[in-house]
């Protein structure tokens, strides 16, 4: 069954059928239901080229992939993309991915938009006062920000996790358990999420008149090795921390190894809370000492970003910027306990 | 500096400049060097739209991303893609990614090719007698296979790791160390690489008159959790293995935890060799007992696939299929030792 045959069967134009299937408001609900029913019964799947002609849309979402020789592949990026792909598949959307050196990202986005090959795009790996947001607002097609940019007014559409709140709550729990010496194994220093997690930690400590010394903060890409190195360094400090916040379960993997190697007991000598992006490759509940975490699914964020972007693409009128801030769950397991006496 | 200005500066047509930069044979070497020198000195970067007009190419590589609700994101896929992106960036290529349910991959490739949005594509996640290869050969644009398809004649261009040889050599080493009871923690059963690793293991055992019982083979997606579960089950068997081959360092992570939990010593009570794709998030040398591995970089494979694909795209005449089979390094560390007496 192709579009022409379905058109003849229903006595509707091909354009009407395409628009009905794509949820355009010009088609009334009764007609839309009739078309969807017939499409289902006859096994009709829209031909993408015809669909593109009928709607004037490319059926695609653009994104920039930061890359460079020696640039680490990012397991978090892959997990987010898998959620995006799950939702894109439902709407028959594809991706156009522009690899770009991190310093050339603006140029890469301009190209994506100018090429006409994408209907919308999202921005990720946001930094403080990120210039890409002003640029995106000046361009003609829908966009959404995954994360936010510290220091800018939030007059752009975004989806973010409340990173500040998550780490503030995690630090508060550790304070309630009597901990006073804190450390933070954080993500790359220039990224917005890492800045907010640091600010949340500092805010909780300030409530108790405590500070977080720069020597007790480590910034790195989030791999097992950097988790190990960072924790090993922290354990050498004269003011050895008893409470550690950690920006990823992947960092925590190395951090826990350093703790074990030093002969310390996790959850007794040292408490640790990691942020859990719900990566399928590594579950915090399966660690030998299950990890207490701040949990927010990256895959769910990918699904939601795709939903909102595709909705924005398919709408005729402009929508006001939508702000969505997800609260992370603080999930208590065995890696946290009372401060050692 | 734009193309028009560079054209005026050099007294050459815009088409000639584009073709020189893209390495087309119609432009002689002397002119090409002159153009490249001027481009470098003036900081000219080709405008992609102009480039596309001049060359008739989209400047893009297509790929299909298997996806479905609940489908695991694949850290190995991300690492391969990061290599591909590094090389694509050098040639100013981008990607068009089609998410697809695994059962609809052929349709997804047909769409990619028909859309005109890609100049070439690669096939991954190959299965036994994979129907995508015959289809790809029937389509008009260059493709390359990452992996191979068992049971088919290899008259298609591919890049693969010698998975059979790698696991045969790994099993032989363990046999030399006196091991007789083997097990295999393998990847998904329907994938070609997993089949070949199984065959390599079986071949080595057969040389010594030994067999690999189906009860001692586990197939799963390659996450920490499945590594743990698989190993925990193997350790319950009446004929408990003393030698385990493992298809990924991510599986090994869970497997090692199960070994520790059972109170067994890795490298003494039980020896383990894992395949190491050189994932930045997890290094085998950093395990508490460093892992013996069969090593082959997935990122390097991504770079090489992009090189070959872009070369095929930029050539005018057809090349014969190229076969490239990489040998994995067998790297000995502490997780292997003599069979317990």
C-alpha cells in the first residue's frame, strides 16, 4: 500500500493524508482518525520522500558531536542519544550529526541550519554564559537546550536536571550523618552541570558554616581511571575527607577501587554519593557496597528532548520557551553511613 | 575569505578551487598545491554548501542505529562512532543516522540511499548470513562492512578484527597454563563477532581433544550486570571452570565481582582473559588484578572505516572490494596463571 493507493481508497488527497498522519491542525480529528485507521488496517507506512514533499520538512533532528584527536568518547552522550533515537523512531525522524572541534561548535550549528537538512536541533555540553544560546535564538528553526547556561537569563527552551539541588540534598544528608570533611569528584570544570553541582555542595556546607577547599575538588572527564586518580589524591590529603560526592557512577567505580586499595571501608570510614545517569552498563545497586546515588535517567531526558523538539517542529505557531527542571531522586544504599568518630 | 574572494585572488574558477581542495583528479597537482597553500595562508575554509554544489556530493556518511524501547545503549557503538567522527571532521564530512528497529534495518538503509542525503554508509552489528550485504551490493553508493557475515562469501569490502584467531590464541595460552575446564562469557548470540569468538575457543579446545559444553557458554548484552550474573551462574556449575574467556572488559567488570564475592582469587583459583576494545571509560590495566586481554581499538577501527569510505566516495572509478582483518594483541597481565592443582 503506497500513498497514492491509500489516497484512492479513502477519496482524500495525498497531502491531506500526509498531514493527517503528521498531526497537522488543518485536518479535522474525524478525518485524522479515519486516515490512521485505514493506514493501520492496510499496513501503510508513509514514504519518507513523499512525506517530506507534503510537509516541507526534512524529518530530522540536528546535533553537534564534539570531537578531536584524543577526545574521549562519552558514554553519557551515547545513553542520551539512545533515548533520543527511541523517540525519533516513533515519529520517523532521523539525525544529522555534525562532528566538530569544541571551539567550532557555533559554525557547525550554523551549517546545520543553513543546509536545510534539519528541522530542529538541540544543544548539549553547555558552558557558563554559552554564546551558542544567543546564536540559536537568532536562527530560524526550533531548538532546545539539554542543560542550562549559568550566568544567562533562561529565556530559551531547556530541559535540565536540578544539579544544584541534587548535590545540595546529597551534601545535607552527609552533614546530617555527622560528616564535616567533604570532597567533590566532579566533571569537566567548564561544563554547566559541574559548576551547579559544585555550587549545590558549597551551599549545603555553608548552611553549617563549612567551606569546600579547592584542594578537595577534582575536575576531570568521567572515566574509571580519573575516578581512581582523583580519589587516591584525596586520600593523601592531610585533612582526609570522610564524605565524597561524585559526579558519575563511572568515576565512582575508580574511586571505590582507590578506597579499597587504601584499606578503607566504604560506608564506614568513608561515605560516598554518586550521581547516577542510569547507564545500562553499570548499576549502582550492583557495586559490592551498593552506592547511594542522586538518580536521573539520561535516556528519559533524551526521549523528552526529542518529544518536545518534534512537537515544536510540527507546530505552526511559535510557543513560548518551555522550562523543565527535573528533580533527581536521592536513593539511599550502603555507601553512606555515620561519620567515623 | 570566501570562495569568491579566493577565486579572484588566484585567477581560478570557483569550481576548480573546490575540486582542488577535494582532491579531484581533473585538477593537476601543481594547481592543487597552489590552491591549498593559498587556502592555508588566507585562512579559507570551504563553504559546505558551495562545496556540495561543486562536487555533487552531500559530504556525509550514513549509518543505521538499532533502537527500540528498552534497547540498551551500547558503549561500544559510541566508541566506534567517536573514531569515525574524528576522521570525518578531517574531511569535513557529517553523519546521517537513521534510528531503526533491528528488524527494519534493510528498509532504513534503502531510505538512506534513496534520500540522496548520504554519499556512502557502513553496516555494523553483522549477523550470520546477513541479508543486508546482498542488498548493499545491489545499491549504487559505496559501503563498507564493520565486521563480516559468517556463511557468506566475502566479496564485499570489510574491516574486521580476527575474532576467531584472538579467542583461539587466548584459549591456547590458558591450555598451556594447564587449564582444562573452560567457560565463555560471550556477546549476543546472533552477532557475527560472538559466533567467531565461540568458534575460536572451540577450535583451540579441540586441538587438545576438549569440548566446550553449552552449559559453559553465556550469551548476553555486554554490561556489568550480565557479566556478574553469567559468572555467578558458571561458578555454581558442578564442573566449575578454572578458565574464562570474556567478550568485553565491561562484562569482565561484573565477572570479577562475582569471582571476588565467591571468595575466589583471580589469576589463582580462576584465570580470565577479556576482549579489550580500548574503551576510555574502563582500562583493563587498572583492575585491582590487572586483566589479560585480547586488545583491538574500536576507535581506530572507526577512523579506518571513515578513511576507506571517504576514499571510496571521492574516487571516480570503482575499486575492488578490500578486505582488512586486524589481529588483536594478546596482552598478558595478572588475571591469568597456572591452573589450580
